[in-house]
C-alpha cells in the first residue's frame, strides 16, 4: 500500500485526478470503478476540467459504480444515478452504453419503515449476479476509486460484512444512515438498503485508490490502515491488496501512528 498525505482536500483531489489521468492516457478503454459521496467530488471536477481542456477523452472508458440505494429512481436527486450524471457523466464525453450502476428502483414501495418489493420489482439476486458478470466480461476493473465511511466501510460493506462478499443487497448501518442524512431532507428519507459491490468484488480491481478527507475520517483511516484486517472494518482488506494507493489530507491522516 502506498500512502500519500496531502495538505488539504484540493491537493488530494488533484493527486487522485492525476493518477486517473495517467491510467486513461495509458489505456483509453480503461475499466474504471467509481464512488459517489462528498470525497470524490473534487477529483471529478479536476477530470471534467481536463476533459474540457482536451487532455482526456472518455469515449471508450467503461465505468462501474460501487453502489446504489435500493428503491430510489434514477431521477431522484439523492440517487447515485443522478449524482453521477450531475457531477461527472453529464460533463464528459462518456458513451452512456458504457456506464454501469446497479439499477434497483422500480417496483419498490415505501412503507413506514422499509422499502419493500411490490411484486413487480426485479429479482435483486439476479441483478447482483448480472452486475458481477458484466464486470467479468470487460476483463475486470482496472482502477477502482473508493471513499471510506466513518465506520470503515468501502462501498456499502458495513461492519460485519464478509470479506469474501460479492455484489449483494446491504443493510446500511445506523451510523451511515446518520452520515448520509445530510443529503436528504430528513433522516427517515435515507433508504435503509443498497446494492453494493462486495468486498471481494472491490478487492479484485487491479488498482485501487482510496481517498479520505477530514477529521471525521481519521479514526476509520487509522483502523483500516494500521489495525487488524477484519470484517468489522471492511477497508482493512486493502492492506492485503498489492496495488493500492491511499490519498489522505492531513486531517484524515492525523490519527495514523506510522505515517501521521
Ligand atoms: C459511495 C460509497 C461509500 C462512500 C463513503 C464515504 O459510492 O460507496 O462507501 O465512499 O460512505 O462517503 P463520503 O465521501 O460522502 O464521506
């Protein structure tokens, strides 16, 4: 694992974009794994800028997103479909046919506490299998971008998720629902489940970039990078990955003993 500590979020974003740029220039049909959330926003801005300057061509890039909330339609402003369109895909020359995001919105009905299938919903297990198959058929993910949850999750692989897991339906941890409620009107609106690539799916990416910014990530980062490899902190599996670059800002790195 290579650990790079940058002064601030801006520099972190520039460093991540530089690595992605080099990968795209080397392989114009790169298979790119993407994350949503606050952390990669600056990186996506940098990539959009490079595209506008004529440095980057995305026409042959293939993408796979890590996850999507269960039961939110693609045009729901908090869905990851919407996020990707707004923050990256709508601004670059990507071929829509090359975009993959788990799709599990139709046929889910909201009850007081849960979203439940109304009988017309697609078979989610089949959907998860198809997602894995689609990744395999491209030859696998070349470069996967990751953020980290304050509970140490990658994708929506919450504490206790098997390190062997593949794309599956995950129940969001209470802390994740709390963290993500900042994007919703109220906490109750945050979906309680999502489809996510599994830990093993992520681990099979040929190269991984993990990004973390801010003090609220410092504990999770320290546990993931310096603690035991455990399903309680799914990001800790990255210690075993032979081609992972972790890019942190100083605040996110502040609880590391060896590198801080
Ligand atoms: C997003 C994802 C999550 C986030 C993580 C950090 O697609 O899979 O694992 O990367 O929750 O989110 P932010 O960046 O909003 O702190």
